[in-house]
């Protein structure tokens, strides 16, 4: 049995369930992550990653090059919701940088302003 096989039951699936990886959390801390938001590992000090689980470390490793949130879920074989929660943990520690959130918020604000202007014109 190799190290990876130790955590897999061929018939039942992974031994550790997704909700256990996130400690029952379903939403990331802070702003939500979009599917196409680009995540990059930030320059870190050696002490920044203390207390992180193997899934957090794997995400940081994948983020050494810019990668989309959806691609992270695909690469890790973790559910998208779990990846978003884990990324929220990393963002809170300053271990990742996320591109795309400000642009999306600005775009959404413009759409809402247009709708509001249209309603006022009625």
C-alpha cells in the first residue's frame, strides 16, 4: 500500500470526506472566488505555512504559476466548494494573491447601475 492508497478505500471512495477538510465550513472567508479568478502563490516566509494541512500545501504548490480556481479543483480532484474554502484560508494568511475579483465587482456594479438607471427612466 503506497502513501496515497492509504487514504483511499477502493469501494467507498476517499476516507476523509470533503466537509472534514473544511471543518464543516461551506463558504470561504472574505470575498467569494469566481471560477475564472486567477490565483498565484505570494512570496512567503518559511513560518507562514505552519499549521496548514496537506491540501492547503498542495494548492500553494499548484499556485506557483497562475492558475484558475476551476483548474485547481480539477487538478486536486476536490469539490469546487472545498477548494474555495481552502483558498479562503490561504488568502487570510496572505499566502495567495487573487486576480479577477476587483474587476468582477466593478463589472457587477456597472450592471446594477445600468439597471437602476433604466428603472428610474420608467
